[in-house]
């Protein structure tokens, strides 16, 4: 059995930004930015069905943006800082570095 190939930087960027490309997932991240929450709290705060939130939490978890822990029958979610540092680095690498004139191109 061979290991899956390591994702490229572009693959990782797509995964992270896709996970944040949904309004509900952004709202979940905003709520979790204030601290750890139980899924029942998120359900109440976002006025959303638990099944709908479970889907969105799975996308965020698969991207590594959130992590969970179980305590008894409850599941608590929190943000992981590392993916946000990755996204910051990705966005920084995309910023224009310097102005180029048209004469510099295709000369």
C-alpha cells in the first residue's frame, strides 16, 4: 500500500479557502473565534439544524480548521490556529510585490 501523495501548496490553499467559502461555515468560524463551543450551542446560536451543522463542521474539520473533543455525550469544537497562519502566508504570497511596466514584459 502506497502513501497518498503530499498535497501541493496550491492543493492546500484550495482546501482551506473552499472550507471558508460558505456563509454557514464562516459563521461557525466567527462563533468559534470567541472560544470553544458545544455543537448544541452552535445549533442555537446559528438557528440551524444539527444535521446541517454537522456537515459544515465536517468540512471545517477535514480542512484542519476546527478540531473536536468529546466529553460525555457532548462534542465541543474549537479553532486550530495553524491553518490561519497557513492562510495568512498564502495570502501574503499572493500580494503584488512591485509595479512592473509594460516594457518589462515580453521584451
